[in-house]
């Protein structure tokens, strides 16, 4: 055992794809949601801090740490809207899961794909408590990188089969349709947002523009609808007209963060919101009447990344889909870090010393 | 180029040891100090935040981020005193260096060894400005993991040849002596701290106990000495008697952090201290008279890790001592993350779709 203290399991992008496909996207969403649910239920056990952001003209780099007292996790994530022009991702991420007892990392994992999965799973989890019973049709406005993951999560957890797709870029809608073809959906490409919400019991907005936008106007939201607002997730970026918020019962992940980053940045600081964890823990009631408009104002929170890392950590032990990184110095005697260097095969220090001894 | 956007250079413990030995410990210290100096000189360009700590009964896990506007770096570091009982390191660390312009990581590196090197290099850098001219003898109290690195840095940068070693654990002193044998030092194993400081112009304390300790009492510190206090580096952990502080001119890295973590946690919040960067930038004067007692109250700061990562990043391009991690999802079309999954060789989604098409 002591021989391997230096090694940390690493899940590459390649292994993450293999893992997702081996488990199956829908089962992955199901199981991941169970981990999310378990962690939301013990929300009060978590150390919660707003993300640590480093802003620049071009974008932001953030660290999102949290701990439940037994494990510690953090995600590194960037957001650079101009990246797509250079063929790069707007958002990439990786994460680390560690043992609080000794501080040693237990897992390093890609999290670009994993974040897409956990974001969609969290949306579907909220919708389980908030969407109208028997919902089978979802409007999906914004058909970028997150769109198909939302569709798959809502299929797996709520049985959504009908999708009404809209994006200002028809190419995005076409891509989304192509990717989801043959996966059990009945899809309609719509000519406008107004067209997309027609007959949908759930409206998901997942657009990418970094600005105050009005993807949904007040007239587009009828009684009884559940809105899953995914795209508005940083200061200065919203998707919904303020009037919609005033008519909705609003559910959020972590109020101090959502008030800065979410749709509710448009509202007064003390506007009442309910917390998702309280729904999951049975401390608050979700949808209670048919005409109610519910809104999940999603921005993504560190505990969700923690849950996702915890799930992946459990899964790779079964599947072996990882490699090991020689990340942690592990001298024979803990205080002998320099000695480890000295005894490294071919160490010039040894040579230097021998010369010293000879002279 | 676009083919490799997913890959991030990774410097393992093995590669770090090779790198250090290929460059040579003393040249590494010299060159690293030049990077530290360059970054301290442009201190005002850096985003500075206190480290983000997650405390538990057993220890602490910290993230130390910083940015100069062009690059971003952070270190993950733990501190778990009880770890040595299980054959683990008290402190292990790794770090990431990234491009602020697009948020993509440029380097992931082990930092247990690198931190030991940068801590020693920072001490030697401070001593360049503070130690008495012609100093050739250093007391080294605390002969644990950091001791030999301090010795090598002070040899490389100040020409220190005489070491007076002391540790409450004689085994530690013996280890230190064995490791440094033949590397150009004249070493004396001392029976006490009082014995060790005898005739030393520089006193380095690098003990590990997590408590208020008194490694140096007031009577042990004579006029004209430079104290390099490395061990007191977290709340509740100090090494010097308060009276010594009151007689010293105190130099620190980043006051808001040192007032919480350093020796000066024993002093009033407004006790005057000078900043290391101001010495380096020529905005403050170091030692100005022979009888002055100077104290570098070292706790370690994020910009030093940044400098170390920046140095390693520059070095590995020349040496090739790294591997590449498949860390960042890189779909052909940035918005098509799901499509990347779909087109993964042997994707069960494709199989599912084909079945769908056939039925």
C-alpha cells in the first residue's frame, strides 16, 4: 500500500466518454441524480462558500470548493465566450476529490463533460418536484452544448418525449436534432421562441449570450408551466423578463450565489426564494397547484460538482476506466524529501557528493 | 494545433526530480529566485486574495490562487500533522498554471517538491536584502523536510558554508547531516537551540509542531542577526518569543495573510511591518545598520507558487520532462459536446440510434 501513496486516479476525457457510454447516458443521469439528491438532503453538512473568481476582460476563471467534512471537492472552471472563435470551448473544467482526513487527493477528473451531465441532472431533479404532473413536452430554447444533455436528463427522469427546439442559429437546432435523432424523441424545430413554448409544460432556456437578454417575455409564459432557466448564470447575464419572475415561485441552489449570478439578480435582494435542498429534504413543498408558475433559477453550485465527483469516484473502482498520476511526493521517510531527490537514480547530487568524498 | 487543444502538460513527481537534478539544485534555486524577484518587482500587477481554506479537526486543505492578468495559477495544498504517523507527508501539493486569455490550463505540476524549493528560494531572496554582509554561518533549527532545501538555497544565493544544526529529534539532525554530506558544507550538530545560534549570523527556524512554541527565546538573539522564521505558518503556530519580534525589523510577504498566520499573529494588528516586494522593487531599504535585527516572517504566498509554476512551465519546453494529459474536452465543433460523445468509437448511443432507425 505504502508503495502507491504517490498515485492519484485520473479520469481523462477519453475515459469519461467511455464511462458515460458504458453506463449509458440515461442510467448515468438517473444514478447521478441519486447522488445529487443524497447530497442535497444533507445540505447542512456542507461547507458552502461562493465561488472564488478571477475576472479578466476576456472571461473568468473560477474555483468552486466544498466539503462535507469527510470529503473535499473543488472544480476549476473557465468561462470565455470568445473561445469558440478559436475553436476552443467557452467552458472547460476539471475537478479534484480529496480525503479530508489526510488531505490527499482521491481523484482528478475532466469535468467539461461531467459538468454538462450534472447541470442537466440538477435541472431534472428540480423538475421532479416542480414540473406539472404528466408533463411530456418541453420547449428547449438555446440549442448549444447543454441542450442535448437537458433533453436526455428530462427523458430519463421525467419521461419527456416531445421537444420543441428553437435557437437564433438554425445550425444549432439542426445539430441538436441530428444528435438526438433515433434516441426516442419526437422533435419539432420551431421558428421562434413563441412557437417553441406552444403546448410545452416545461420551458428550458439554455442560451449562451453574455448579456441581459429577454429569451422569454411575459406573454410567452402561461399558467401551470415550469421554467428551467439554465443560461443566466453570471452577473450581467439573464434570460427572462423580470415580470415573469414576479409571477413565479422561484427555487434556487444557494441564494447568496444566485442573487448575484441568476435571473433573480433582476429582483430586490430580499425577494422571497425557496432552496432546492429544502424541496429534496422534504422541508418545503414544490408544485402545489395546477396554475402555479414555478421557476428553477439554475446557476450551478459546488455541491453538485462534489456529488458528480463522488459518483465518478465510486464508478471507476468498478470499471477501471482511469489511469494513475504520479502526483504526490512519497519519500520512504516522510521528513526526508531531500533524501528522495538525492537517491533518485542517476542523481547528479550523488555524483557531486562522491566527487566531494574523493577530493 | 487544433488536434491538441485537449492536452495539458503534466509534470509528475518523477519528472520534477529529473528536472531539478538535470538543472542542478543550486542553479534551480538561482534561476527560481530570479523568477521570484521578477514577480515581486511587479507585485502590484497581481490579484491577491488570502488563501481559501477548508479546516477540519485533522488539518486543512487550501487553494491559493493568483493572477498577473496574463497568467493564472493556483496551488492545492494540505496540512495534516498526523499524516507522518501513517507514512504520509504532512504537506503535499500540486498546482495549475493557466492562460487568462482563454482560461485553458497550460501546466499541471506536482508541487510538494516545488513548494520546498520555492519556500527556500524565497527565504534566501529575503536574506539577500536582510542578512549581514559577509554572513557565512547559519543556525538551522528544525531539521525536517524543509531543512536541506534551506541550506542549499542559502549556499547558492548567499554563499553560506557553515551550518549549525539542531532538532529536538536527533534522528532528524542525523538525516540532515547525511543528506548534505559532500555537498560543500561544514556542519556542526548542536545539543540545543542555544548552542546552534552560537556564532551564526543567520538563524533559520523550520520546526513543524502545530502549536505556539518558543524555539527562540529573547536571550538567544544577538545584535546584527537575521532571523528567517519559516515554521510558524498558520493560526496558532509560532516559533519565536514575542519579545524578539518587538526588537526586530519585520519583513513579510502579504500582511493580511501574515498577520493571521505568521509570527506577527502575536503582535497588535497595526504593528509596523515592511513588505518583501518593496525591498525587491527598491521602494524600501533592507538592512541599514550592523546591529539591526531583521526578521523575515515567512508563511508562503500564492505569487511565489505562481513564479515557481511559471519557471517550471518555461523549463519543460526545453527539457521535455513532462507528459500530456487528455484533460479538456475538445469537440470538432465547440457547441457539439454531445456529438463528441455520440461519435466516440463504439458508442452505444449510435447503436441505439441505428436500432431506432431500423425499427
